[in-house]
C-alpha cells in the first residue's frame, strides 16, 4: 500500500466524487453558501418555537461581548433574577466587571503558586506546558464563580460598569500573559538555584503588585463599599450603603456554595456517582475547588426539570458551537445535515467525542424553562449572555436531542441529592489531568 497520495489515487477520488448524485448542485450550494447553510435543516429549526409549559419569569439578557466570561455571567444571572424578583427591579444586573477584576487577580496568584509547586518538573512536562499555555484567561468553571463571590461579594452593575478592556479582554490578556510567562521563568530559576522560601514569596509579591496595576488600569479599581440608589418597578425610590460582601449576604437568599456541579459524561473512564476534580484548575488559592459529580444522563435531566418546576434557574455547561444557529437562537441536535450533504457518517457518539477532543465544555448559559409533553421534555428555554440581537431577545431554544448530545454539566442544589450522590459528594475526588475533556 502506498503511503503517499499518487496521481492515480487523485484521479480515482475525483471519479468517485463526480459519481455522487446531484454532485454539481450540491457542490454549487456549498461553494456559494457555505457548508452549514447548504445543509440547514429547516424542519428542525422551525420546531423550536419559543413556547414552554414551565417557564421562569426573567428580564432582559446580559451581554459578555468580546470576552470569555460566560461562566460568570451565567452564575450572576442566577443571583440577579432573585434580586429582580424580591426587590421588584425587572432588569436588574450585577457587575460582571467587579468579579472579573478579582478573578483575573486571583488567577495570577494561582498561576504563580502552580509554577512554584511544579518548578522541579522540566518545562517540557505536559502539566507545566499546560500552565504556560494559558496562565490567566477569562474562561472558568462553576467553582470559580463560587470562590470569587464568596470571597469578594457582588455589586450592582451601576456601581462598577464595564470598561473597554473588560468587554473585549484580548489586549489585556495578551499583556498580562506575556508578563506571567516571563515571571514564571524567573520563579522556576530561583527555585532551581536554591532561593529561600522568603525570597521567592517576596518576588511573587512584587509580581502581584504589577498584576494589580495592570488590572486596575484595564478594569478600574473595585469599591470596598458603595451606595446604591434605584427606583423599583413601582417607581418607589430606594437607597442603601453597604459593602460587596454584606450586599451578597443580606440581599440574596441563594448561596452559590449550596450548589453541586453535576457532570454527565458517558466516557468509560468516568464512573457514575463518582466525584472528580481537575489537576491545576482553579482561581482562588484556598477557595472552592473544582468538583464535578458524574451522574447518569437521565438523572441530570430529571433534576433540571425539577428545579425549573421549583422556579430555580440553572447554570449549565455545554458545547455551544455544535449544531447552533446563533442568529435564530436555535440549538438542535440535527440542525445541519452534513451527513446527507457529503454522504458520510460523522462522530455523534457523546463519549467518543469527549475521548477524542471533538467535544468540550465551551460555554455556560442558564436554563430558564422547559416544554413538557406527557411529562417528557421536548425543548428548553436558554438564557444566553450574547445580547438581545440573537435568538428571541437573547433567549435561545434548545431541543431535547441537543441537551442529550451537548450538555455536559449543570449545577444542582445539594438538598436535591439522593443518598448515593451525597455520599460521593462528601468523599475525596478522583483527580483528572489538566487536559481532560471536562476541564
């Protein structure tokens, strides 16, 4: 068998391609309109009408713009809807910039500590290489939101509004990560040269001072206390003077720490009712660790339905770029018929996609509704954080097949756990490598 492509093989490829039914029409459609437009399943898309039998009353959507803060937006959405309901402020919004500031500051400290602890490993070690590849970005896990809000609280958006850099983080991240990589090389060299713990810590503090300065210039300095004035939906005037931590504790009954992140991975190396964590992943040193409780897919879905019936919005992690029409706000398991278009069969097995890197937890959103027929879900209402120009004023509609294929995580209050889940949650987690699909 030839290991190289020959002219004879190319001729055979071309002959077989030309033998395909309607080849000219299909090729022309793809070349003119693109693969997704040429394979668009209109029947699947039109079935996603935004009507739901179970629906939480929510307001206008938020907009993360050119940033990767979906995990934080989705978490703060859970809190803001409570405040909007209890204080009658329909479109109330919390400051994502406030918690983003501390998240990026804490991630820098986390990175330095990871570099220090792994300093005796070679730079070519896969773990070390992973650290250098992404020292401090704006992506995150559910646990990151818990850790940041628990330590620093929250503030209304008007108290610390967005800046150009918080809405479009690429420039800030580039400057910061260039510095962090340089700092990491110095810290590793100090440790390899036998520097004292005190000397290493002093150098790290100098580095952190510069990180604070960069972040303050980009995002603004967060307030230690603030005055918030507003008119409710009945035009009644209110004012309060408080701190971010007191605001969270006094104005919100929800405690994000009372939620567990349930995963739904059918991979062979992920057991049901088993707790996992991810090596090197985190943002706050000493804060809430990454913890994922893997459960059966039907269990995760049943819990999500129960929470929505109980009027509780749900943070969930998914693979949003798969079978999505962003403009229409459609998420359908069969939105693009690429198999029929190209006469192929692509990988649609959830476990295999995760095993091979095709599947990933790329985005977090909030479930706010479900349509049940004979107690079975047909479609779900999704609050996204991409502004109101996409979908139905920013809300997406997801069919149940998409949920099955591309939803990987959802946060569930610990009080909903059964005995087996509670026992696993209280135990010691199995450590997944930093490059695992659930990272």
